[in-house]
């Protein structure tokens, strides 16, 4: 794919849940190869909804979706999207469903058509890459929250995605594990979007930081992070905080 061709282009996306106010309002988002986008916004602002629209898990009420240079309209169009884009869910329990760690991590490669031997080999290498060697036969539901989060990431990385969508990846992680996660992300040569409330993590793991406000992604140069940990429009100008 050309560096000038967007990986993801959303135009005029509107979405609302039944009997609820609109969550996404005429939203535009363009992501190019090499982009590592951080996205910050309050809970309930639509960040997870945005990821689900990109993956075809939710259908927008209005708007256009182009991914990898192709218009995405029907469910069958999203099959390739899901093969090439990896989504880390906000809740690890939504991603893990097999009895053991190795079964969960191998599930994706097996569904990609790898033999059992190759799928297991790839899964073990992915666990080793994340510092999880020895976890293969651990019972999934007995893992700690942080361990579940890392195993969830392993299930995504084992499928060798070209793009990552990470929804609050640091949830449940201690500082040591967060540092390791940053190192993992930095070592990956793929584009990604990270939703997180942890600004220091975003500053280390991404090269652009936007915010989601009133159902739209703010992509201009007036979104700034502050050391007192918040982001908003016009942040470069003198201002007061109550």
C-alpha cells in the first residue's frame, strides 16, 4: 500500500444506539501508514463505538468507510478488515474464551488456516515475545487482570495484523508491565490507534494525539496534553482550571 493511501478513512460517520442520543456525529478520521494515533476522551464519548464501527461490529446510521483503499459496505467486506486489523477489546473477558492460554492464543492462527503445529509454534513465540513463556497451560479464568490483558494482546498479535486498535491496553497493568508494553509497541512496525486515559503512555507509544469531543475526532494542531493530565482544545493558550 502506498504511503499516500489512507489505511482508514471515515467520512461523515453518524451512529446512535436505539432510543439514545447520537454518539458519533458527522465524524471524520483518516489514518495513514506509519500513523500511531493516541485518542483521549471521557468515558461514554464513543471511543469504543468508533473501534466497533471500523471493525464492522456496529453499522453506522450514515457515512462512508474506506479501509485499505476499498469502500466497505457489506458484512463480507469486513472479513478482510478483520483479517488485517487486530482489535484489543477494552474488557479482556470479552476476548478470552478458551480453557487455557495456549488454546486462546492459537485460536486465531488456526482460523487463518495454519496447521496445529504451526499455530502452536506461532502462539508460543508470541507469548515469549510478551514475556509470557510458561503461561501456555495456565487456566485463563484464573489469571489476574493484568495477565488477562497481556494474553488478550497475545491473541491479537499471533494473527500478525497489519494495524492495531488498542482499547485501554494498560487497564489492570502495574508500572513495570506498562513499561514492557510500551517497549512491545515500539518494537512493532505497524500502524495503530490507542485509546487510553494515560497520557504518559500515549506520549511514549504514539506520534499523534487527538481527542473525541461531541462525537467528532479533533485532528487539528490545537489539541495539547498537559502535565496535570488532561487534553482539550486551545490548550496552548493561557487558561484557568476550576
